[in-house]
C-alpha cells in the first residue's frame, strides 16, 4: 500500500485522537509478532465515510487494532483451504481454464494460467502472510455448501447461503465468529455502525452467534432502477405545436383502469431541474383529468392522437411546469411520473413504432431475459414500485416491517394481487413484451440492439453498457435510468397514504456468505486466526478497496505513489488505472461485475464498494444514476434504512432471521411457499404467472381468495408466525445491545 511520510502520519494520528476522522489503519502480523512483509499501511487520507461505512469511535478503534495482532497470531504460510466463490467456475478465487485460456496477462504485467490465484487473492496472500488452496467446485452458494456439507473436514472456509450457514452453524458445523469480534476491530466497527447488518447475520439471539461473514454487492444504496429509451420519450413529447406522424398504429382496447385519482389535486416533492434543492409540484386532476381515464373515454385512438392527448394532459396537469420539455416528467431530474402516466406513455410508444424505430412493432416493458424466471420476477418487483406494494423487493422472502412494528408477507395481502391485476391489464393491452407472454422468435436480450424495446427494471451499470455495445448510436439514441415513480405508500403517517417517491430496492446483506468450517480448522489456531484475520482485513478501509478494486496495479496513482481519488458519495475514493478501464472493455465488454469476478477475483464476497462500478458506468448510466443519487440525498426518494427506524415501516427487514433448528425444520415443510414463489432461474412463480395469465386456479379466483389460500392452505400464516417470533427475538436482542 501507499506509505505516509512521517509528518503526515503525525497529523493523521492527531486527527484520529482528537476528532475521529481519517481511515482506520489495520496491521496484521505473522506468528512471530513482527509486522508481515507486506502488511498494509495507511494510504492517502480520505474524507469521512458515509453513515453506512462509519467506523467505531477513534480511540476504541485505535486500542483494538493495537491488541488484535497479538491475539490473532498464526504461523507464516498458514494454508487456508477455500471452497469459496460466487456462482460458477469463472467466479472463484483462482482462474478457470475458460477464462485463463493458454495464459492471460493483465494490467499488473503478470501472466496467469488456469489454477493460478487471481490478482486480488495473490495480494491477500502477501498482506496476510498466508496461503490459499482453491477447493471451490464452481457451484452456486447453496449447492457449494451442500457439496461440502458431509466433508467439512476437507475445507477451512466455505460458501453458502446465509440461511444454510446459519442453520448448520447452529447445528455445530461452523465457527461462531461472534466469539472473536473483540479481536476483529474492523468487522466489529462495521457491525456497530450498521445494526440491521448485525441483526441480518445473527443466528441466535440468546448467544449472539454469527456463523458467516456477510457479502454486500454495494451497501446502503439503491439497487434496481427503471430504465428507458429517453430519446423515444423526447421524440414523442417535446417541442412546440402538435405531434405529427405519417403513420401510427391503433391503440389496443383499453383494459387498464386508473390507479391515481381522477379529480382533485395531489402534491409531491421533486428535485428542481438544477438538482440543487427539493420543491413541490402539483398534479391537478381537476384541470387535466386523469390521463388513463381520458384515453379510455376517448374510444378508438391512434398513436398520433394518443401522443397529443398526453402532451395536453402534461401541460394542464402540471400548469406548464415542464414547458415544451414534457419528457422531463419521465426522464428529467425533476421527474414526477406515476403508474397511470407511464401506462399512457407506453400506449404512445407501442402505437408509434414508425416514428421511433421505423418498423411496425415495438415492445413496451420487458425483462432482461424474458425466458428466465430469475429475471422475469423483475416484472412484479417493478409492480411493487409502481403501485406502492411493500415486500416484493424484500431482503428476505416477501417480508417487510409494517408501521405497526410487525412483520408482513406480501404473498398474503390482497393489495399485492390487485397490483398484479393492473400489470395483467397492461399485458392485455400489449404494453408488455410478446416474449414475456410466450416463447417467440423475438428475444428480449436483443430488443435494445434492434431498437425493438423501450423499458425495463434492472441494474444500472450492466444495462446502460448497452449504450456502447448495442445501440446503433443514431439520432441521439440513449438508454438511461430514470427517477422511481410516484405512488401511494401506506407508511402510517396518513391513513389515506402518502404520494411519494419510494424504493424498496435497497442494498443490504446479500443472501450468500462465507463460513469457517469447524471440522476444517479443528484445533489448529493458526488456521482459525488466519481465517478470522482475512474477514477482519476485508472490512478495513484498505480491505474494502482491495476487495472491490483489486491490487494497487489496477488503481491510478500520483507521482508520490498515493492514489488519485475522486469524490464519490461524499468520500474520496481511488480512480481506476487507464489500463484497468481498457481491460474492462477488451475482456468483459464493459461489464464491471464480470470483469471484477472473472479476472481480478474481487467482489466475490465481503464489501463491494460502488465507486469502482460507478467509474465503469457509461456517461448515460452516470447521468441517470446521478439524478437518482441527488434525489436520495435531498430526501425526495425515500427508502428502507439499515437500522431499526423510529417508524419501523422504514426499517429494512434483515436478510436472515434467527429461527431455531426446530423452526427451520418446520419451515422446510412449507413447500408451496418455496416452490410456488421461486425466484430461481428454472423455478416457477405464482406472481409472474398471474401477470401473464390472470387467475386460473379454481380456488384462487380473485385477490382475496388468493391471499387467503396462501395464508391457510399453503401455511403462510404459520410461516409468518414463526418469522414474527424470530423478529421479536431480533428486536429484543437489538434493544439489549443499545
């Protein structure tokens, strides 16, 4: 790491003692008690971390880091057998034959072959003075753990789902990391700063046991976003005078009915056009009517008439607020669109392919892979955002915390199914892609490439890469994240609900993690301490950079060897090297996550800092994400918190709840709740099926009957009672610590 000179070190030390600012300085030692040859030292001072990453008080941290090394002693060269990775042979700590080929040379100048550790893990070996033996079979977390479950004596660390690791930890198979937290100052500080993280990984509230190190694919930030072809919106809505086109299609018969009011006024907070402050806009339904109601009442419409009706509505409903840039209602920093306005826009899009792509067909809403259940579920996730339904993007199953402080299950609530009825109505109008409905020659994966698709709900960086790799780059084509919609959310502050921007898609502990095998490390304190040191290092400031960026060779430096930095979310973070960015495109077509996992070996577990990903995001991707980030910072977009909020409706449900071994056995018998609501690639999901087919089961003919069936016949009520008991234990444990 980059070394501080003596004067700067004194300033930093004073800063730590007096104000608590500056980075933590982890120091690891080998079994002799002397600093390891490549022990990390402090890099260029950073600004204060955001709340989600704030360390413990400086004096406490400094004292802990001084005592930790002597207590985590291990012999130089201690070997850890690692059955760890992400989800395939390409995403392990060592190169697989497909990725390495006949040998691959990266920006660090090293040639890597199949079986060689990836750069991040070579660096970890150097810093900690340990050795890694790759035992990963290339499975998903659940399958990897199941593979080793009866052979845990052969490995020291193992991947698994949080639920599996917790369950088997309680059964005595995994090390209780919580027993060693006082020897792990960086990990402890992280948990202290993020109460929901601590609760998410606590496997037993009586003992406070923790059986795995958590993984964060980014933390305390928005995850999925609506993405639109903004040039389509501009072509349809902007400009003086009426919209004209030589040809357009007829709108399908109206099925969707208004969600928003049809009279009166609704006020909502937005960010001003300059992005400097929040302001209030009014949706005036008395002046403009409801756009869906207007279109439905108009009878047969073609694309041109529909666009002009939407233009007139925007002018009147917002009293000229958007001027001739009406597209800003949807794509601007000051966007205020809602579900009804989106339906009206989708009607305009699918009815005007001649103007938008020069063909006679265009698809409105689609998912990244319309034939993959793991992606198809994004459609009902988006429905939750559109219609104010909690639990459809939960961190655990379909659970959320209500303003009453109790757990609720979206699968057992009528409003969930009423929202899906609305999406089914959109589908019946042809506003959702053909390939989502049934297998067809068209593939949603090529929609953007062929100018055939308008919008989906997904991750910003990986999808806006398409601006560089898929779009034809003609006539200002741009695919960009847009503001989350306005919906009516029942957060308990108003019995009639609150119209606001809210997202449940909030990053917290993922469902995968790494545990320490009790049979593997056995009585060997060298192995145990080395495994604990690895986890603690990964949660230090330097470790978070390494586990996100890879080694220093992939980071841009100044002449004095310090990092070149930029301000990311209020904190100075390293800039990636030019060679890294070049390799990102040549090796992974700009996909940051694939590049990091396949080649660097970073972002496989622990904390992934979004600063690296942000730099790998296209200009269009940064623009849209910037609008959303500003809205979050100004409080315009509300979201769950990684804490027990005063109004618990805003509390992020923990990724794992501390159910007992007996309770886990009972829950495993509720097979319908697992099989009928699967979010796995080859699974089946009732919510998706309802969007496509509506109600088809004789016992589930409407929203009320469906919710009741899940609660009673599919054991939803019993499931929720068990989870509620675990949440009660979590809360009691939380309050006992505070």
